[in-house]
C-alpha cells in the first residue's frame, strides 16, 4: 500500500513547477525523513482555528470530506514545524495574525470568502516580486539567502499545504478517486525463451 510519505514524494516529482521552491524542499525533506528546524513552529488555539477555517474554505465539505475532515489543519502545522525554515514560519504566522486582527472568525462565510479573495489577489502581486528576486540572484546562491527574510507569502503556502495535505490523505483520496480493482489469475509461464525478460506486475 502506498504510504503518505511516498505519495508526497511522487506529487513533488509530478507537479514540480506548480509548487513554490520552499514547499518542494519541504516535500523532499519529509520524504527523506529530515527535520529542518524541529520544534521552532507552533500555533496558538486561535491561530489553529483560523487555519482550519481557511483550509475548509479552500476545500469545503460537500457530499465528500472537506479539509477539516481530512485532517489538513494538523498536517499544515506539522509540515511547517518539521520541514519549513524560519522565513516561511514568519510569513505564515504574519498572515494568520493579520486575519486575526481583521476578526476573520467573527465574519460571515461570505465575508470570509471576500477577505480570502482579496488576499489571493494581493498574493499574486507578491509572488511576482518574489519570483523576480530569485531570478536576479542567480543559480549559485545559497537557497536561504535566495528566499529572503520574508519567505513565501502566507496565502501561497496555505493553499499549497491544504492541497498537499488533502490529496495525500485517505479521505481526500477516497473523495477524489474510485478504486476499481482488476483481479486476474496467476498463470505460470513455462515456455520462456533463453535470455527473455520476466514480467513485472
């Protein structure tokens, strides 16, 4: 059976151009069993509630499990603590705190969506400057210097980890794919020719 760590690694290879560099590094670190800066990141209860609410807006519960049902909020905190470095710790907490100051949890669902839509537009502009700064530095510079003190914006990391956590969870897979087993009989092949390769199933 495919384990979550293997799924994370395979997703990293398949969608390398879609995720930001720190998330790709984080996925690779998780797959290798490495911990970037253990114990340096944690959220308060209020921050956890905001992360859970935002994740549920990204993948809401319908006839299938939503982000909360799939355990995405805990996955996000675990990944940030185990696999991301300080720049993303800072930018992520700053984003969550900004939502707290705006009384995000006290708003109606429609108002929350409007706030996140505005955040999405702002993040697109921030990512343009982030990408440009990476290009200007060049290929041989140390990655920590490349990322800078600000890190990838909160909304980008939030979306990436929500999608990653959901689609590598059991409930996320069950919600998105139909398992169709194709049973076949075991047949012994007795007429193989010399130097013929065997079969792999």
